[in-house]
């Protein structure tokens, strides 16, 4: 029982303390490239003549008491001009009803070219979202409630709640560049590099403080698709190695000792019709050196329709927790499903077709 209580307190400390002035949470997805529109609006509409629909369900630490889950849906479209459009919806339950949040957002991107002949381009993006959040203090277990032997039996301490419901607009902006590399007059490496600024308007977050505001978050994304000389399992296409990186920093003082870091790095291998990989994740509160680490294992299946108009991708990833939280959390699960519809055969390439 004592070990359980210690792990419970440690969990809430890590999960909530990284935003000292704010209860509002940023979400983190292990399959960050599948959910790239969430991190950077400039990734909306990468492929001309295509419509993409994406659904992701993430279950955080199922062995731990209380529900921590997120559902993310996105759809984006790139027409044959320089514009891209996107829609995103997020619904989350944090702490078994402690915080419930729903949001809807619209994204827009514009493409320009550094070198149109070599297809080196950049995209600028902006996203506006509307949030509805509700806090239920009766669903939260405080360390002051916990008896060292009998658990949660002590009286509930007072918590100064300013509002149990809040609604606000939130805005993000981003920039990305695409750089293909050629070898023997063929593109063999596709690089996507992005940078975004989230919550740059700093909307109010008035759950527990009247004048609290959501901290700004900086995010850097990189993903690459490298064609090898090997064949895939289907003996028709090449095998691809797909390394990537995500870095985020959030806080009232960015890139300082009081800010919060999120870091994911790893690589997938795509050998049609299968793909999968191994990734490393680290979340660090710099001021207290509290670090949540995990190894991410990913496996997926990709299928195409007979006329090549539709492509389906189903992926599952498991976060294996490392360190003190292994026994009490049992990792995390994430499932994503993507549908791509090619409404015109003029498309040049598809980043999911490797």
C-alpha cells in the first residue's frame, strides 16, 4: 500500500506540476508524425489532390486509477493551388473526470517555392481552436487525503476553485520546409522540417487563478523518408527507413530552468504492407529534474484499394515506461487509423506511399 501511494503521488506530481500556473494540458502523441497537424498547422495539405482523414485514440497508463485518454480526429485537403485546409477535433478525459476538455479547430496553409523545378518548397500555417473545459475537484485525489496505510480516507482539503468551467479561443502558427535529395537523378530522401508556436495569444486559464494564462509552447518537428536499395515484402516497392524527431518546450519562461521539455526520437521501417519502429520519449520538468521516460514500440499495416484511389493505414504503439513508474503505470497505448483519398491522378508523390 505504501508503494502504491508513493507512486500515486509521484504520478500526479509529474502529470500536473509542469504547468504550475495552469491546469490546461497539452497533449502528447507517441505517433507524432501521424498526428502532425496537431503539432504544426503548416503540415496541413502536403499532397496535391488528396484528402486525408485521421483518427487517434490514446490511453495513458491504464493500470493507474482514473482514466487518462485522448481522442483526436483530423482531416485535411490540398487542392491544386497553393492552399491547404484542415479540421481537427480533440476530446480528452484527464484524471477520471477531473478535467474534461473538448475542442474544435480550423487550419489554413499556404505554399511557396524556393525552387519549383526541384520541388523545394515551404508552407506557412495558422490554426484557430475553440475550447470547452470543465473541472470537477471531487474527482481529484490529493496527497493530503492519503493515509500511509489505508489510502484515500482523510478529509478533503480545501481547493480554491475560481471557475469549474471555461471557454476560450486559442491560436497557433507554424512553418515547414520540404527538401528532397537526389541520387542518380532520382529522389531518394524526402525531408520535412517544421517549427511551430502554440498558444501565442496566451488565453486565460481561470480554473484556480483569476489571471492565469496558458504558457506558450515551441515545437520543432523533423521526419525523413529514405529509400534504400532493398525491396519491400511485396517485392514491388522499395524499403524505406523513416527517422524522425519531436522537441517541445513549454512554460512562462521558454527554454529556461522552469520550463517543461518533451522529446521524442526514433525511426520507422516501411516494407509494404507493414511498417513499424522503435522510439525513445523523455518528458522533463527542468527545475526539479523529474523525468518520465519511455521506449515506444510501433507496428502498422498499410493497404491500397484496387484502383489506387484509397489508402488505409492502421498503426498501434505501446509506450513501455522506464524508471519509478513502471509497476504502477503499465505503459500507454495508442491506436491510429488514416484514410487517404486521391481525388485526382495528377499527384506527384505521397508521403504515406513509401
